[in-house]
C-alpha cells in the first residue's frame, strides 16, 4: 500500500521534505510506518518520543491500522507563548 506522509517543523527537517509517499506491506500499522521512516531518515528517531501522529487528520495510536491512500501527519511539540 502507499500512504502519504506530511511532516511539520523539526519532523520536516528530519525528513528533508514537507511530504513524501512511502510503500508499506498490507496490514501495516502506524508504528510500522514510523519504523520505516526512521530506517530511511535516522534523524527522525530522536524526535519520535515527542511526536504526535495523526492519521487522516485524527490523532492515532501506534497500533492503528493503515489503508491505501491514507495521510499520516508527523506533529512535533509546539512551544512558545
């Protein structure tokens, strides 16, 4: 299956792009997508504990199943006042 990954702020910097498409095996879950992204973009590993992940614009846990064409967003923490 192919999903689109959208990244913001530090996650965008770690991936080197604001969006990309990745291929994953059928039956993959959010955690599998994050693992595949880290394997290709090791800088993302340091951010992973701090990332919120949204799947089709809804926050999603790591065990949430993926389907063809979904959008996975990587949302780093926001700071400021």
